[in-house]
C-alpha cells in the first residue's frame, strides 16, 4: 500500500498564488494550512481544495511552518511555500517514491526561481536545493525569524524534478521583499554580534560584503548569463545585504542610546 502524503504550508493573503500551488499537489492525501490572518480569498480557496485550515498568530517563519507540520497525519510530509508549485515531473517522482520503500528519511528538491518573467538558471539560484520532503517526525525547520532552514535527523537524498518558485513577478515585489527581510535579518545579525561597531567593521559589512556578494554570484557563478533579469536580481540582492547590516548597526546604536539615556 502506498505511503500517505501530507502537504504543509503557511499563508497570509495568498489568493494570487494558492490555487496554483494546491492544484499541483492534488495527489496528496492531506493538505494542512496555517494562516496568520488573511483578509482576501485565501481561506475560501483552501477550503475548495479540502484543506485543513487553521488560523494562528504569527510566530516567525520557522515556528509557523513547524506548527503546520505538527498538524500533519500522513506518513510523509511535503513542506511548501504558498508561491511554490510542484512540477509534473516532480509530482510523478514523489508518487513513485512513496509507492515503494524510500531509502532515505528526507529529500532535497531542486528549486527553480521565476524572476521578472524569466526562469533563473545561474548565479546560485538553480538548482537551489531545498529539503522539503521527509518522513513525518524526521525533520523540522529551525526556529529562526527569517531564512529558516529545515534540518533532518536521518539520512537525506535528492530528487530530480523541479520545485517551481513563482517568486517575484515585479521589481516592486522584489524590493519590498528585500526591505522586509533585511529588517528581520538585521535582528539576527544583532543577535550574532555583527553590528559594525568600529568604522572598519561597518564599512566591511555595509560595502565590502555586498560588493563581494554581487561579484561572486554575478561573475563567478555566471549570473550574467541570465540577462537583464539576472543583473537586477543580483544587484538588488547585494543591496539587501547592505541594508541588513546597516539596519543592524542602526538597531545596535538605538539600543546603546536607550541604555545610556533611559526614560525617566
């Protein structure tokens, strides 16, 4: 008898993406969605696909995703983002895998990123492997506010079919995302003590590291082969790196000022 599959994802105002995502996992035995207060048609679309739909306060990306995983009952779990789609080759590969006896406890999936109307193939954005398919109980996301990573307690393998990431259809969406994530990343940088206290450390974090990031991804990792879209992707990603460390410096300075001049 084939192993059962649960799909776990989190949402907030994802009506533009959710139908495409859920249509790609019709083979799943169960869909679990943890929502953090959508005001659009997200809940309606989820129920059209028979999803188990929960509304919870926002706890951070890692904790929110783990909450969805904890509610799954299938033998295996596929963790998705609401703007991702399982390609047909990947769906067939997962069905074949679960029809037998998987030799690993978790699997990395190659992710293909869609940016400004172009599938990005270079610069570290493909195959962009993500650990997303796992035997229930064998993997969880780290409890980080942003850039959460899934860790498995067992052996891992790799599948070949692509997970499609419909990431950033417009520059506005990309820049808004980078601005929001740089604020979350800044808080993590402060926690690691990377606040640019000295002028040299500040210049290294805010200028040298972003420039080196761009040169590494755009030139050494052949990002320039992705045309104008690749240039903009790597340019603004390097800006994100600069924003993150500039915001970390600002947060640390603000905390120092408040400590030195507490409110009476």
